[in-house]
C-alpha cells in the first residue's frame, strides 16, 4: 500500500497535553512566574488516561497540562506585566549598582503593577461561582490576618486581610447568616449560609505563629493576593445585597484586635433604611399528598431557622477577660445577643460588670470571687453548644468548675448504622422538646441498652443452641457408627425424641439468606468485585461503629465503678 | 622694650578686630587677646603716674577706635536680630560696670582721660561720651597716655644718662634719685606693708604701688584665668549662618550677575531630558493609580459567554468537614488508647487515618495553638495548584441491585436438600462411586483396596470385594440388561459381576462375558492381555482381568454397555486411552498421537462421539469418521473431571482451579458459563439423567447442586441456577469430596469423600 507512513504521537492524546517544562518555555516564563500564573489563573495539571502515549512512549513521571489551557494563558495580559516586572528589577539593580539614585527613584515610581479583576471575572463568571469557592479564601485571609510583622509577607497584605475578614464578619452579623460553629484543636470552624451557599472557614487561635521553615511563603502570598481581591469583590456584592454601604464606616486607624472588636460592636450604617426584614414568606401552593408533607417539613425547617437567628435575643452577656473575646462577641452578635467586656481589656465595651441586667457572664476559670446573684456564670462552650443545638441549652452542665460535656462536631450527620454519641442523642431529645430528666433517664437508657444487649445475646444463644443440637446429634450418630463398625452390639435403647420447635419466621429468614448467598454465587466477576467492595466498606463502617460503642461502654463502666468506689 | 610692647598692642588690636568679626572663634584666642589687653592696661597705669603727654600713635588708636566702632555696630545689629531686648540692656549694664572700674583704678588717670576725651571729642565727636570712655577702658589703645616719648626702644640705652626719656614737651624726664641701698631696701621690706606690691617701672624708673584690683588681675592671670573678672566665657553662641532665612543679609554684598542669567549647563541638561521624553526613553511620571484596592460590583452584568470555557473546569473539592474527634473536648470514645496511639506513631504520615491525635482539654483556655496550622494551609495551596483533578464517577449503586434476579430455588424443586444417609465402612478415602442403572445398588472403590456394594435405601453394605490395590475408579455398566462393574486399580481393569440383580440379568451378563472366546486367538501381541480369573477371585465375582501396560486412572462405559474405555495418563506416549470391546474381548488404541496428558474420557450418550479431556482442553472425536470434530477450550488449569449431558449437547468440566465450565456444543469452543462456586479444586462433576440437575464436588467439602435447564428450543440458552450447597463431608488431608454421582431416577445425589464415607443427599 502506498501513502505516507503515519508518524507516532502526532495526533490523538499526545497532542492534547503538554509537559510543564514545555509549557513554561512556550510562555517564556521562569518557573516561579509560571507557578504564579497558574495559581492566579487557576490552571492545574491533568492526568492523562494513557500516560505512556501522552509521554511519547516514555514512562518518566511528568506533569501534564492541557495544551488548551496553556494556549489560553498565552493571551493573558498579566504575562506581559510579569515580563515588565522582570525588566524593572533588572534596571533597578543596575541603577543601584551605579549608585544613580535619581534613576532609582524614577524607576521605583514607575514600578509595574497589575490588577486581578479580570481574572476573577473570568474564573468566576457568576457571583454564585465565586461564593462557592470562597472557603479557602476565607481560611487563608483569617490566617494571614493573625500574622505579625515578621517579614513573611507584606504588612499591607496583613492589613488588607484584617480589613477584609472584619468586613466579612460584619456581613455575617448583619445578615445573621451563621449556622454552625465548632471548637476544634486546630482552631474554630464557622459555617455560614450566604445566598444559599454553605461557607465554612477556620480561624486559628490567637497565638503567635511558630513559622515553619519548610513552607514556601511565596506560594501562600500569591494565593492570598488572589484571595484578597476575590474577597473584596464578594464583600462588596454581599454588602450591597443587604443595602449596606461598602466599605463600612469603621475607623481603621485603631489597632488590630481593637479594630476587630470595635468593628464588631458597632453596627453598620445602612444605605437605605429598610423596613423590618422583609422575609419572603413561602407562598402557599395548592398541593397534595407528599408535596404537602414536604412543604410542611420545609416550613417547619424555616421556622426553626428563624428561631435560631434570634437565639440570644434579649440576653445580655458579659465576657470575662480570659475568654476568647473576638469569637464570642462575633457569635453572640450573630444571634442577636448583647455583649460587653471589661473596659480595661479592650475598647468597645458598652456596659460594665456591675450592670444588673446582665444575664450571662462567660467565665473560663475555676471560680470567681465576686458573684452577682441574678446572672449565670457559665463556661464559653455553652455559647457554642447552644448555637449548634439551635436552642438555649440548660446551663447547669456549664457552670463554673463543672466538668464540661463533650463538645460535638455539628458537621457530622449520622446516617442509620453510624455511631451516634450518647451526648448527641441527648441534645436531639432536647431539640424535640423532651424534658431532660437527668439521672433517671440516664439510668433508664442504660437499662434499655442492657436489655437490648441481653436480647442480642439471647439470639446468639439461640443460634448456638440450634447448632449445638445438630452437632450433638451428629456426635451421637458417630458414636453409634463407631460402635457398629467395631462389631460391638449396640446398646439398644430408645430415647424419647425431642420435638424440634421450628421458628417459621426464622426458617424463612434462613431460606432467604441462603437464596441470597446462592444468587451472589452467580454474579459476574466484575459485579462481584464491586459488590464485595461495597460490602467491605459497609462492614468496616459497622466495625468502626461497634468499636466506638465498645470503647464508650468500657469508659462508662470505668466511670461508674469509680463513682461506686468513691461512695 | 617699648617697641616690642607697641608691636604687641598693634597685634592685639588686630586680633581684636578679627575676634570681633568672628565672634564664634574659640575661647583660647580670646583669652590671649585679653591678656594683652591687660598688659596694655598695666602699661597705661604705669604711664599715668608720669606726666601727661600727647598720644603719638594716634593713627593706631584711631584705627582701633574705628575697628571697634564698626564691630560694635555690627555686633549690635546682630544682637538686635538674634537676641531679645534684655540682651541689649545687659550690654548697657556691663558698660556702666566697667566705667566704675576705671574710676577705681586710678584717680590720677581720670583727669588725663577726661582731657584726652575732650581732645578726641574735638577730633572726631562722632560718638557718645560714655561710649568713648567705655572704649578706652576696654581697648588697649592707651598709647596717648604715655608720658615718655622715647617709643619702643630698649631702656638700657638710657642707662648711662641722667634722664630716662622725654616728655611731650620735649624736656628730659630725669631718673628718680635712687638713693636706697640694700639696707634701706631691707628696712623698707620690713616696714612698708605695701612693699610686696611695689613694682619698679622700667620706663620711668619709679616705683609703682599696685592697687588691689591690679593685684587681683595679676593673680588671675597667673592662674590662667581671664583678666576681666566679669567676663563670661560661656556666652551663647550666635548663629549667623543658620538654616533660617533672615530678614537682613549677613553681608550686604550685591547679588552676582550670574544669578540673574539662566545657566547654560542646566539648559543643556533640560534639553537632554526633553529629548529623552520626546524619544520615549523616559516615561513621564505615572499618574498614581488608586484603583487597585478599590472594589466594585464585578458581577454587575453576568454574561454567559465566558461560561463556555468552564465546561472543562473542575472546581477544587472542598476540605472535608471535621468530625467529633477533632473537637477540643471530644467524647471519650474518640480519644486514642495507648495501642492506637502507638500505631498512629508507627504509621507513615500518608497512611494515617487521622492527620492528628485527638486530644481533650478540660476548658477552652487550655487549648494551645495548633502547630501544623500553616503547614496544613500550605498543603492545601499545593493541592490546589499542583494536583491533577479528575472527575471520578462514584458508583452509587445499591448492592442489592447487583445481585442477579434468579428464579427461586423453591420453584426449581426437586433437588437434593438434606443429607439423609451415610454409608460407612471403608477405611480409606473413597475415590470413586457408581450407581447401578436400576438405582438399587451403589458400588464404591476405596484406597483400602476394596470395592463395596451398598444397598442405596438401607445403606447396608451387601458385599465387599478385596481387589488388592487402591481402587482408582469404578463404573457400573449403564446397560440395564446386564449387571457388570468395571474397576480400575493399578494397571488392571477388572470386570466384576456382582450378581445383584434378577437371574435374567445375571445370565445375560454371563453370556456377554463368556461369548467371545474365538476372538481370543487374534489377540496376542497387543498392549493388553485379557485373562479370565479363577478360584478365589472368581468366587468374589471378578470375571475378567484386563492387564494394561501402565497404571489406569479411569474407566468409562459406553451407553450400550459393550465398550469400556480406560485412561492411562502418560506424557510421553500415545498409548493413553484404550477402548475395550467386551463382547469380542478386543482392545484398541484409537489415537496415534499424544495430544497432551489425558485426564478423563467419556462416550457420547447417543451419538458415536468420544470425549477426551486433556489438561487444558476437551477434544471430541467422531468415532465413525475417525476424526476430531471439536476442541473445547476450558480456559482453566488442569481439568479434573468431565460429564456429558444426557442430551449430548452440553458438557461440564471441573478443574483444579476451582472452576466449573459449562460448554454448549452448539455454540462455541469457549465455555458458555464459568462457575466459580467452590473455594477449592473441583474433584468431580455429574449430570442427572432425568432431572435438569448437575452437581460438583470439591475439596472444600461441599457439593453444590445446580439447576441447569436445557431447553429444546435451540435459541434459548440454558438457565443455570445454583440451588443447594450440600455440606457433610469432613476435610481430611486437605481432601474433601472426591466423587459425586446422581441417582439414575430419583433427585438424589451421592458423594464420596476423603473421610471414608459416602453420603446420600435427598
């Protein structure tokens, strides 16, 4: 046959991908610049399906980018700015070397700068897209806002991050959007719902950072550069959605923590004074059957949400000096409570300790000298637990010096079969409106549990018995057989037969189980593999749940025995 | 002496001038000047004792006066500008003080000064009187008071003369008469209290008694202090050339012309810059761009045009939300036990289920900072820009849906379900069993060297035949009109006539065995020798002995019951399968070539086909045409057993790799279905003659009975449903069930195992 011979790797997937080095050369950028560009433009590598084909027969480990992505980068105006910056640095160095201070000045004045607005618009064509991707931005900004001036990043960046995070918190307060909060060992997680999007962010504890040496801060700084721009635009939009003025009128001259607090305690100036929150009530549609039930459920949910928004309304809190002020102030204000703290600790306090109308004082120390009668002295976890439970929890468990109940993660949604900690069950009972009859209920629960366990055990026993019966019969037969085979005359004896009580339900169950087993035998190899995998996962889950339950039981037993020993 | 003093006064005046012009000069110079001034004063005092004389160095004094005036004027100007009015007043006070001093110095001189003052007034009259006096006190220009007019000449020139010089009138000044001798001097020293302050004046030759002030002055000078007691060394410095723009110029020198005409050099520079800007070499100063930190409604007009690119875009997955174990105060069950902790520490960071150790704190204030916080954020950053993203289709199926929908076993009855009888008696593992065509008898061959005959219904062992070797295979003649059993052991195939049937049947079998005597002659040099048994063996029912050259593994009857095939597995020779014709006592080797190790053989139930199972495949030979018709690929390693469907269109093969393959001969050479039901090697397979059932026996101790309907409609594939897993045999020496066979008429299945039992499942 004639015709040109087809060359390998000139079509197909080999032409759709490009290695990182080639891409870099194509863009004529250094590796750090390429990295920066990728971060800003959100370009990530791709894993080709047939790596060897794409790699032109080689199996060396390489990073591949889509060729289209790289072509797309070619038209990016920022690439030009990067090059300009490179030239600028070169010129500046030269001027320094020649000690031409006037030209240094001139060059510094003309330092090339770029804006990221168009990139944000391009990466997030709609506002919701941007909002969906804001988690990381918030985490990063909150982290940077806790940095000190250590030279790890520009001071302006830190200040901008502080400003933006405070603005964000103000928005959350103003829109009462906070849903969940969780004190973890890493920091405090918050979850808010903005425009229907659940947004989770993590705020580190207020300590100075032990800056690690194996972290490339340039990468983080590039991300932060992008995130601050994104967060700024999002804040703008969110503020305007609430008819608020942006940027908010908060005096930024104050120092960091003070600024945060004063910002939190000051309410925001509205552009247009709106009438009371015009909550869009759900319209009643003529529906029937299931839809009706759905509607009711939804209505109920909405009501609950409304109630949560006004959780702390009418309560007056006072924060002692040892509690994390920012977090608590933010939280309490998010749910409509009033909050203040000692004047000497920080500015922005609105009332004194002596105020008679204070309902709760949040204290994190074993005891306190001077106590007022008409207020509760509680530990800070109460506030967090209340928010998560969406109800005002009884304060007894959170008094001073009391061992706190475990703090549970509100993000865990237990499906049936998962392990549910007993504390969560208790909270759920409270949510349903059941009265917490403390000790008795506990005991009852325990008893119930015991009963259940006993039942289970009994079942096991039954099974065992059945097996035992068969085995015993078999043994007898064997004995007889042996005797017969040895030629001995059998000891003829008639034993009264036992009536086997057969449980029809159980029989049926067994039958079904066998049927299933047989059907599983007939599965195709592929399906069998999948099935086995699924079942393995399920079993593992059950095993884990059982393990947790067993651990809990052991712990509880130990506690009980300790209590008894003390008595 | 005089000369030197005058020169010194001149120089003093000059230094004074300099001093006044540059008042910020160091104090040391100043002290020097003062010293000289004091000297002048001293001179002047001494002269004052002399007669009055006209000042001869008028020009000198005038000069000094001029310079003093000028200086003082400028001084005052400066004072006016820099200091407040108080300073001026102080200056005035000073002047008055000094005036008093001079009055005290000498009353004699007073007259003179007044006179000179008058003369000066006549001469100049430019200045005020007080000022003038002030000037004299301060200034060293007291030369006009010198009475001796010799000038600055060494006084020893007058040593030999009676006079010492000339006064202003030109008359000689006579030396005072020195009539004091040593004694007088001594007496004077003793008597005169002022002796110590009496000094001889060299110019006049007279003694001068120093006043108190003068003595003090001398003392001060000796101590290295300023002559003037009231002089303040630490007067504030007057800054003339400071950064402040003053109202008046320091000098009133007119501005240069060049300060009014544009500079040529500058012009050149500017033109260079202009040229550079024109050429674009220098960019004009950028307008400060403050739009960088300004936010606006970026999504004001959302258009979907950019959305197109984002079809391929995968948003980054969110960070998984924290569970209970991350809490600062988790429930106790989430905390690690010691073992878990040790395990966590041993594991690689990438293998750990949790990236942190759960910890419990009794209160919020005890929670420390998380040390890996920045690390975690950084890792997230790396994930975002370095990790390839892929859309993973998560299989979201209900596992129940994966289980195939099969007809219920209940609907597929009858099939054996329970173990009903156990045939015990063998002492070795039972390798092979066979059921008589009538279904009444069961024959079994065991490794203990016996063949036993059992009644199926009662599990009674009717007969035991010791054959003297481990029995590899037994097979009952399928022809119901004869009652014969073929037994394979070592290298012999025995034909037994157990006489367990009607007389009719026994007779017909006898006939079959005894008929072909004449054919014997033809035989002789063949590989096998046929021999009839005698004596003891004959009594046991062993009728024929077919001696093979090698060990026989299996025997298999043709459906008609005349032919029996025996298998001698051997790698190297083509003599692996022999077909014996019983009626003519003839044996033949059907294959010329060795096509692999033969495991088992079987006759087709209706057609003249012969199945030979080698290790990897099953070959089907047409016995009439003497050719191979088909070769079935079993796709398994080492076929162990084979069974042919009574219809003849289907074959099942069991293999040592736990598989059972069902071949549909009409379809392909590949198995229609592979069943992996067993956990261990499949040892035996069997079809039921009437019911659509087949069974497989395995080393895992189970017999699995399957329902396998074969439809007459050729288009419909056979339906295979496992219906029952039968257990009962015990596993001994890693061997479970060795053989399985169905009852010819009932849905019963027999199995023999390594535990030396035979079991019947009904």
